[in-house]
C-alpha cells in the first residue's frame, strides 16, 4: 500500500520536504479533536512555549479560515493564516498554513487523531513546497521543537479539562 500526502503525492516523494510530529494525549479523541478545533480552546494552548495567540477571524469549516497573530516571548508578532481543506470529525484535518491568503510559501498539514485505548495519538504531518522551505522552517523557525511544544501544550490543556470534568 502506498501512503500519499494530502496533496495526492506518494509519501516517499515528499520525505525530504516534510516534518512529522506525534504525541499520545491522555484523553478520548473526541475531546482532543474539540480542543484542537474549538476557538474557545485554541487561544489557551496554541503555539510553542511562551507564545500567545490572538484570533482576528475564525470559521471552522472546509474552505473556512483562521486568521491570527502569534505573539512571541521576545515581542515579535507572527501573522498566520490557516485555510481548512478537509475536516472529518474526530479523525482528521487537512489544512493550508501560511502568513496570509496569498503567501507563496504555504505548507500543507494533515492531522490525524487515532484512538489508542482511552487515549489519543495525534500525528501532525507537514509538507512544504520545497526542501529548502522545510529546512528553513526547521532551522530558522525551530518548527520541530515548536511543534513538539505545541502538542505538549495541547496535552497539558486537555489534562486540565479532564481534571476539571469538562467534556468539551
């Protein structure tokens, strides 16, 4: 069986352009999916350690957009734009991510939410247009560490929801 990217390319054709990050989160996937897709949750955990997120607009549907700014701990603002390309609750989300609607350096991400007993394995597979853009994201913007920190923040947030008895 050949694995394909969300763009339909064989996975081996994208290996030098991708970053894959995963984490097991101690909650059912419906709750993890809700925390990942609900605006009231996102600003509480989205981004690497020390970052905060301010949403300008949010519409979670295929073709909808999340327009936001990530504020870095050093005071730098990062303009962000996500277009939702596929949504299959609570299994997967495909998105296009860049600095703006017309950013020529957008990248695709496919997120899967896999049941693991009473826990959830979330896998974030990001494919860049070129190997150079992937390397720049990893080296200049610390995308791998930032992605791992983001999923760690998600896990901590979901653990807090679970402790407080919140269902979603």
